[in-house]
């Protein structure tokens, strides 16, 4: 089996969400990418802002995330879900683990035509990022920053419930 590494920093930080999309996903390590910041300005198909890794050129800016290992066929499926080529582009990046090991991984970043600074994330989407970050032990100040990002309510309550459910049930678990 051939595997590939992916650096996730948005809703795919939530392992249950990623496993529902890519069942072979295995956590390798939390990691940080310097000279990047998290923005929620990528125009989503659902009318909300999605996560984007913005290159700032300033080494003190840090984007935290997690490196996963996926089977190649699951990566192709994730590419389709993320809208690779139309919604997101990808590039290979080098990230640092907490042990200062350097890992190379693929990362999605917003297609320039999909960026709209007026976008805001739905509250459930932001919760996936926050709770995923907490689960992986990302720094508290980083999590607090993400939690403080302005959000909007999802006008589709059924979608909000469905998308939030992964935080409670995860893949393969039954609701009680």
C-alpha cells in the first residue's frame, strides 16, 4: 500500500471528519508551518467561509495543524471532496513537529478565485477546527485565537445538526 502525507489545518483537524472522508487516515504528528496564517476567507459551496493557509512571508506567523498519513486512493477521494483544482490547490510543504522533526506533506490552500474577505465560517465548521485542534494538543493560545474568530449561524439547521454530529459520534460510533 502506498501512502501520502497531508497537513490538515481546517475542519480535517477533526479526526472523525477526516476518517469519514478517508478511512485510512492515521495521525502522524501535530505540526506547525511558519510564515502562514489561518484565514476563513475561502468561499464554500454552502455559502460560508472555509479555512485557508495564507502565506505571509513573516516567519513569526504560524499555522498549526496535523500531519496525517493516507492511502493514495483515500487521498484521491479527499482531493475530490476538497474540490482540488477549482476550490483548493495543493502544494508540498515542510512542517515542524513539536520534537522539531521536519516532515514533508501535501497541503490544500484556497484557489485565488475562491477568496472573499467578507466570508465567515459557520459556527459548526469553526467548532470542527477548534475541537480538532484541542484533540491533537495544539497550543492553547492558538486554539483560543481560532475560537475567537467571528462566525455566522448556518441558515440550514439540518446541515448544522448533521455536520456537528461528527463531534459527538465520530465515524462508526452509534448515537445514544
